[in-house]
């Protein structure tokens, strides 16, 4: 009798814990279009993350169009057209678009799942300047908010 009561009490608990599913792992390689506003200016670009490289290519507005920031094992390269120059990462302001994306990218593997809302997974993402908020869908970043810089990135898979 005691066994039956214990089983009946434990069965709902086991069923409830079995229903909780973990979110898909965050992809650490992706190519996404992004939009972000800084001050009164709207920016667009492409962020491309591979195993050992992060590339931020600015596509709009015309003042930054075709400027590419490439982070790899050798450091940072800033490219415009056929010109390229190595730069110290510290030369870019900590609130600049490439720096915020780079800092988020470096700590992507340390993101902590918070909750699932309306089919999207919400994470806390550590950065050198505090925790950022990351929203993902199917393991692909959809939105990034960095409270230190005040930047809100929206990501889309290129068509």
C-alpha cells in the first residue's frame, strides 16, 4: 500500500519534469542581417560568425556603407573597399556597433537560459560591461539588447 501511494505521489512530479524541454543550443556560427539605431541614425549590416572569425559589414547609411570590421586570431582589421588596416580593438569605442557585437559574440557560449516567451528563448549574456539580453529562435539570435551601450539589435536570416 505504501508503495502504491509513493508511486502515485511521485508520478505527477516525474511527468511534469519530463514535459520541460531545454531550448535548442545557441548556434555559434551564423550569418545574419542586423538593424540597430544609435542616436538619430539607423544602421544596417551583416554579422557573420564562423568558428574563429567575426565579420561585421556595414551596409547602411551611406556614410559607413562597405566598411567591414573583421575580428580573428590576428586581432581586428578595418576594411573599406580595397584598403585594409590592422587596428587595436581598444581603438573602437566600447559603445560602437562592431564592439558590442564582438563582445556579445565572444561570450555567446556562456549565455544562460532564462525563459521561453511566445516561442522565443530568452537568455542572459555576460559581456565585459554587464549582462546583455539575447532572444533566440531555434538557436539563432533574433534580438540583442546591450543595456550598457543602449543598443538594440534585431537580426534576420538573409533571404
